[in-house]
C-alpha cells in the first residue's frame, strides 16, 4: 500500500498525538495529517468538510476511546450521522491503552471500526495498519 492521502487523529493526549505525527511522517504513511484533542471539535470539522469539501474527507481516523468530554463510542454515534456517501470509504481504527476486554470485544464487533491499536503507536503497529488497509 502506498501513502494514504489524509489521516485524522482524535486523542485528548497531546503527547500521543505528537508520537503519532512523528511516526506517520517517518513512515510516509499519509500525505496529510490533522489531529484533534477534542472529539467534539473533530466531529464539527468532519461535518463541515462532509458538506463543503467531500473530496477532502479523511481516508483513515485513529480514535482514542477514553476522552473526557465525549468518548470514542459517543464519537462513533455522531460519526454515523454524517452522510454515508462521504464516510463509506473512511477506515476508523480505535486507539487505546485500555486492555479492558469489553472495549476490545466491542471494537471487534463494531461495524464502523476497522481495527484496534494498542497505545503507544509504534512503527510495527503502524505497519499492521498498513497491512489491514491493503487487504
């Protein structure tokens, strides 16, 4: 798989976002990268581009589960309300330090989740994502 065009990261931890940005750049994973500390700001942004710039909608989203104002599951409920013709090609990977079995099971069976990444993101885990996107 070549580079994806556009990756969005949603995580309330700026350190995790920085690690992700560095790995994505070093591994030539995406042409564009945008991160959000607030899932509410992210969903507002995605709503806007879903209407105004459909062609600029991200191909991949890395989504944290545990965030204070809106968790990853609540984000997915809001994401589902976006036009499906825009979101259908977007792959969402749940990213979490949680090893809580309920989170893993829920992510594995959720129709909007493509995969689960355990924090911290590493070169090896990013390679696994590339592999999943290629298949």
